[in-house]
């Protein structure tokens, strides 16, 4: 794990008077899986959104694969091709089939030809275990299947980095496992991932590194063993007590 995929330096973000991200420094290396955890309201989603330029930071640096992304960059489409994102709620297009959903961005944004996009779409549906659902409409799918389509759709832009914002939080408990399994497969294939999650079992098993946020700051970062077995900060200990 050598190459730096994401470098964040002294990033700050406020909404009005509310200072949500405070001097965030974060480096994510190639093929690394970083799980971002912390209480609700600690700034996890805002941090992911700043990485994907869904949200504009106030100051600080964001460097993606060695390229500094200026705060006022207008070419956010280029950024979004490097960085895919999966949300808690999977807004699939209801009037498109599963395959149609997956190939929409390659066709429209990447201008890929239909044949190539279809081939890619089928490969990705296979990867998420839904190769038999390509002609089905989203309304016929379970929540876990929809989320796996959303993952395939994000992968269809062939991003080097994948961001996940609580991808299993909206799912019925019995559907959580299949989505985590899909994410684990991606991790094993070497995808660089930043995952906001409350699934401590997943974090422990799959993450290379755990980042704990509290009130807009990164309080602690460590390997799962260090973090769960031997947290250094009082804040982290309190958090772990509250979740166990
Ligand atoms: P988390 O994902 O850790 O729960 P968020 O990043 O969603 O935290 O939110 C951090 C803080 O920023 C919260 O207090 C939230 O209410 C506030 N916040 C998030 N988005 C906005 C917004 N668009 N406008 C105003 N406040 C926001
Ligand atoms: Mg959030």
C-alpha cells in the first residue's frame, strides 16, 4: 500500500455558524479500506461529500491520485469518474431496468457505445450477484438487491475510489449481510474504499484502518486491532462502550 489515492489536508467546512469539519487530515492509500465511524452528526457524511464535491469545502486541500482538486474546480465530472459513491438510499431510476440503471452513466457521461456498456453492465451485475435480474425493474427487487444494483451502477463509471455512506442502514436486518458481502468482495479485489458504517463486525473484519470522528474532528485512527482492542483516546473508549 504505497500510492496515495486520497490526501486531505486541513479541510474545514461550516454550514452557516455550524463548524462541521475541523482541520481534517486524512490519507487513504491504494487498495486500502478505511471505515469511518462516529456518532450521528459528527460530520462523516459531510466529509464524504467533500471528497466527492457534492459539498464545497471552505478551505483545505483535497488531492486525488496525486492531482490537487481546486475548490472552485468546474470539472467535477472528471472527479466523479475517479470517485464513485453509494448512499444509504439508492435512488435507482424506476422506469429503467436493472441493466438500464447500471449502463446509464457509461452511455451518457462516458459516451461508451451500447454494446460495450452492456457487456460491462453484465459483468458488474455478475459481480454483485444479480446477473439473472438484468431485465427486471427496481420495484421488483428487495432493498438489498437494489443496493447491490446501486453498487454496480457506481462501479460502472470505473472509479478508482469508492465511497459508501451507511449503505446498509436503511435495510431490513436480514438484507444487510448480502450487501456487506458484496462490499467485502470489492475490498478483496483491491478497490480503494472509504466506508461510513455502524457495522462494527464489518469494520473489524474488512477495514485496514478505522477512523473515528467526533464533533467534526478525527480523534483516532488505527488498525482494527489497535482500535477495538486498545483504543488510545477517552472519546473512543466511550464510543466503543456505547456501541457494544
Ligand atoms: P454524520 O454523517 O456523521 O451523521 P453529517 O455530516 O451528516 O454527520 O452532519 C454533520 C453536521 O452538519 C450535523 O450537525 C448536521 O445537522 C449538519 N449538516 C449537514 N448537512 C447540512 C446542510 N446541508 N446544511 C446545514 N447543516 C448541515
Ligand atoms: Mg451521515
